């Protein structure tokens, strides 16, 4: 098949599982330029095709898998793809980018994305081999660990098949079930695995042979890719990222006082060194792995055994988020135990972040006498008890006993139990916080609150990086503002601050991170604190691949478009400014650690929120205005919002 | 006087080659953590937080003899 357009096929696969039919969707090619891919393309379909009152686990919800115009291009960083749907955890948007090889493989099979709708009458999987698509029975995959499913599919369809699947947790509709790509990369958040499970779809395996995608200016792309590879090797932050991966952050974040510890009661952990990157490298026989065409190669594969804690190379090693939330946040100071819990979550298809925080909610509530053995089925819960956590992880995935309650997530579980236990659910919009203590970085607090997907640490780069002016004369600045200068951010802002200057910084950073979600571009290569490739170069990559005469302005606008479309999606689902809130704990002093006594100023937070809405062109309830939506070129979204409020008035 | 310094993030490049992430050596009495970092060649804004013998302290703190110092750069999370 000939690729007509550089950067995309203009072929999106629609799969109706109810009728077991497939169809090819073509778009006006101009829409690819407006949206660029990923989150934006997914939102186009979700907004147009999913009724606002759709139940997340009903056949009417749609699971959208999407790539971008740069996915599959031969350059580091383009290896992600998007999954989006209505979230069964928050009731709002679930939108998640996952690395690995699957997105590029889908593109090599001549597809830009897949819209999955309806519900199969029995468990099935999709097998996509170039243009050919089959919906096949998955009886033999039912109830199996993710690695077993991947092996079965590869034995059947060839070792080069790439797999995307929900786990047992997804089959059992755990509200924070994830989707995994080849057992190493994850659409972790928002319960997308449960949406997949609710459709009786266990996996999507794909193999493509069109491996040389059409690139408008291969020479230019090659030039940037070569520069990029050199930069990756000599840039100190990136080479360290290659050596230790994200696990290197645990100890420094603990020293700085922002490592979630004992369910966000403390910000430093006495056992941080025992679970940090250096210890992991030393103790667990590790090696590095990579995503499609990426020279950074930051992924870990680990193995090791200590007592009951066995870790295999069947799954990727634990990343920063998982180490913190299954480690310090539960008081666990043994890297083998942390890695074993991480592996168990990956094998069963559970988001490690929500799992860790749902467990820590239960432990704190037990300690405070809000939950008793009558609730837990006789279990006594305590900190640093990884054997019990492993049992509970199994119970959650199979919705057994107390695990059935925990499978709802900490917010829904607390709402069911009551007794004041809601206070200890560290969530926003029902989704658990990530491994970042916002009391030391208030931009993250704003991000947790206003994120369309519930608490999310990937809304924007974090405040501490932008607290100094930087040194423009250095070839590689360590950490400073200079990379943001082309956007007009010129002055540093303190970390614990939500003044107008901070809100402006946050918004620009949110656009930049939005660009990553739109382009399905890996944050570990181009976000300001890494800048192995600069923002201007990222725009050049888009131009070289597609042939568009584009600019940083146009690319950032695509990022902004996604943020506002996501907001509109949630407004249609009934969300308002009241849902942009944080647990009370964030406004109370940290109990211990380097930042002991620090808390967020509630007045500044509320004012910061209003400033954010106003700067975004949204009203005081956080609803995007007609003028802003028209300015972003998506005036049709305003029609949807107007229809909704007219229906509300009736 | 003799001290041991654990360095994290990009500061690791200042460590002794034989001991990744660790610098050990003699420094004059009265030096603060900032003096030490300047001596090791850290960038002006490169360090953000520190501990001496397990207790958090400002970068202006004077280093006592036989101290174990930990210094970290501005932190984001897995990125730092
Ligand atoms: S930097 Fe790491 S996570 Fe990102 S694409 Fe490369 S290997 Fe994958």
C-alpha cells in the first residue's frame, strides 16, 4: 500500500466488537495538521462520538488508540502512542501515553489509530497484520498473566508481533487496571485496562511490514537525529538517565523533602537509599532496554531473588513512581520487596501508582482505627509489610474479599466505608496522586487539581527546575530557565508559590507537555529539564517528517488545543471548578522530612486556580469560552458545550 | 579535615572516578557546603538541598570534621 501523506496514512481502523465488523475511517487531511496526533485526535473522536452521559464500563464508551504524525520516524523520542476513553476511575477523561514499540508497529501496519467500540459477546483479541484485521477468540488467554498472554500471541503470530493488553485486573474491571505494551510499557493511569476488559477485549497484537514510512525531508530529519544522538551521549542528565533510569530520583527527592512517605504524611524516607537507583543497580542484576529507535535507552530489566521476593526479566524493572508508591509511601525499605510488588502489579495489569496509594490509604485508616479486621477479612494492616501487600495485590486483581473494595480505588472505597476515611485518600477527581509531594512544589499541586485526568504529575515540568535564572553561556545548562526563554519565560519563580508569574509558567509548561501528549513524544528527551533536543528542534522534526512549514508557535498551539479540548470533554461530563480540588492534608503541615511544617497556602491556591482559568480563556467555573475555542480552531466544541447547557436548563 | 560527600543527579560527575557518586577528601576547616561545591566545580545553581550526617541543612552550613554530606540538584522526580 502506498502512503499518500508524509507523516500519516489517513487510515484509522474502526472496530465494532458488538457486530464484529471493521471499517476504515478517513479524515480531512487538514485535521492531522490541526491535531498532530495522540491526545488531540483521540479527543476529536471522543467528543464527536461518545454521548456525554455514557457509562465508562458500558459498550457505548470507546477506547481510542492513536499515534501521531511523527510516530515511527527514525529518531529518538517518537516511540509513544495514546490510549483514551472515559475513565472508570474518575468518570472524566482517561488519556495516557505509553512508550515501547507498539505505536510504531501499528503505523508500520498502515494504521494511524484504532477506534474500539461496542462489546464482544465473548473474550476476543485483535490480530492486525498490515491491512488485514481479524477478531479472534481469546478463551485461552482468559485469566492468564500478562507475560503468558504475550508469549501465547507471539508463538501464534510470530516473535515480532507487538502486543497491547489488559491483564486479569482489566478482565475483572478493577477501576485502575492498566494496559501494557509488551509487558514493559504501560498506559498506567485512569483505568483504561478496565475499559478494555469491559469490551471483552484482552489484547491487540500487531505486525507491520511497511517499515519505511514516508518522510518529507529525510535528509533534514537525519541531520536532527544525528545531532540528537550526539547530544544524548554527552548530555550529563541524559547519560545519567541512561545509566540509572528514573530510579535515580528516589534519594535526591527524599533529601529535598518531596518523596511521598507513609501515605503523604512525611516527605523524606529514612530507607530511601535502600530502595534508590544505585541500590537497585547493585542488588538487582539489571540491564538497560530501549523503545523503538531511541538512543537514550533508559528502561530497566532486572532480576533477583531474596526469600519470597522473586523478580524476573519477564517484566520491566520498577520506575521512580512505582518504587516510591510501593516503597517509601508504604514504609517498605527493601528493593527486592518493592520490585516484587511492582512485578506482581505488571503481571496482573494493575496501575502501580493507584495500587500503592490505595494500599497506603488502607494502612493509614487501619492505624487510625477507621478500618478494622471486620473490614479486611481478618488482616491486620501495618507499614512495611510487603508480604501482606503482595497478597492484597492478588486480591485486588481478582476482586477477592477486601480486595474487591480496594479495586474501586481509594476515593470510592473511602466513600463506601465513610467514618472520615475520605480524609486519607490522596486523590484528585478520584485518581490517586503520583510519587510527588506537592507541598514543596505548588505548581504540581495546581497540576494535580486542574488535570483533566485526575491527579497527574505529567501536566507540566516541576517547579524546582525553574527557581534560578540559569547560565545561557553553558553548552549544556544543568537546570534552569534558558530553554524556556524562546517561549517568553525569562524570570525564575520560587517553588512554593502560586502567584500570577507561577501560573503563567505552569500554563506554558502545560502546553509544552501537552505537545508531548499530542505528538506522542517521550518526555525524557525534549522537556525543558532534559532538552537533549530543544523545543525549536522538536518543531523542526514535525516539519521534516510532514513537510509542513511549521513553527514552535504552531506546535505549542496544538498542545494548548489538547488541554482545552480535554477540559471541554470533562465539562460535558458534568465536571466543574469544584472538582479541581486537593485533599485537606495538602493544606496542613508536613509531619516530617526536610520540608517538615511546609504546607500549601489555601488562599493562594484558590486564587491561583482562578488565575489559571482566566489565563486559559475559561470562565470562573473553569468552562472554556466560545472565543477561546474559536481561537483554537475548534469552534465546534463550543456547540457541544452550548447543547449540553441547553439540555441542562431543560 | 576529612569528609565524605555523596553526590546525586548531574552532581555525580564531580565524584572521584573510583567511587561513583562519592567524593572523599581533605577540606580546610570552616568551609561551608557552598565552598565545597565551588571547589569541586559545581555550577552556580546546580545544588538545591543537602544533608549533613542525615539531617537536612542549608547549603551555607559549615561542614564539621568527619561529616557525611549529601548534596542533590533541583529535583523533579524520575527526571532528576
Ligand atoms: S528515553 Fe527512555 S522511555 Fe523515552 S523513548 Fe527512550 S528508552 Fe523509551
